[in-house]
């Protein structure tokens, strides 16, 4: 196989993989969207701290974060394949998808807080593992870690205000 043909095959494989990472993130996002469907009035009715953002802000923030998460996972996969770093990425994504139905669907604010702490740890581990492979990928995960830190504080406050 000549070099240009090999480059095209690798390029096509990388593009398909990027679509795969995007699809995985889209699946997690879909679980979240289904988990919050019809809950905007419920969120508005909760006792929330004064620093709680309006409900409309979550969609745009999560859209951006999901794009960054997909890109980060794909960048690491391109360098090392399906190793420990990518499996940590998968684990945090599963935990991400689980939080929304727990918080909104089940209204289990304490259990959701415990779950988001585990999610935060999984994201932090992913960032550490990504940093060994790609500083760019690790950096792309930092806004997500920051937002989940904020979300955990908000979850905790809502749990305490709505026993």
C-alpha cells in the first residue's frame, strides 16, 4: 500500500473514531435530556441558594462541555488507543449519564450528591491519566471538572435546602 493511500485510511479511521466519541457523548447527553424532560418547573420550585444559575444556562454549558469531552477522549485515543486513560474517560461518562436521572427523575438529592462526588473523582483521574498522554486533552477536560465542582456544590446546597 502506498503512503498516501495509507494516510487516507488512517485519516478515515480517525474521523470515524471522532464520530464514535461524539456518539458516546451524545448518548450520555441524551440520557440527561430525557432525565430533565418536564422538570424545569420542578427545578424552579426547589429551594436553591442565591448563587444557583437559571435553568436555561445548563443546556448551553453542557453542550460546550460535551464537545470538549468528546475531543479530549478522541485525542487520547489517537495516541494510545483503548488503554487505561480512555477507559477512565468511559467510566466518567457513564457516571455523568447516571447523575441526571438520579437527581431529577428520582429526586434523590443526597444520593445524587454521593454520585457526583464519585463522578468528580473519576473526572480528576481521567485528567491525570490524560495529562500523561496529551496536555491538550487534559486541558480540554478542565472546564468540565470545574463545572462539576460547581454542580456538586449546588447539588449539596439543594439537598440541604430540600430535605
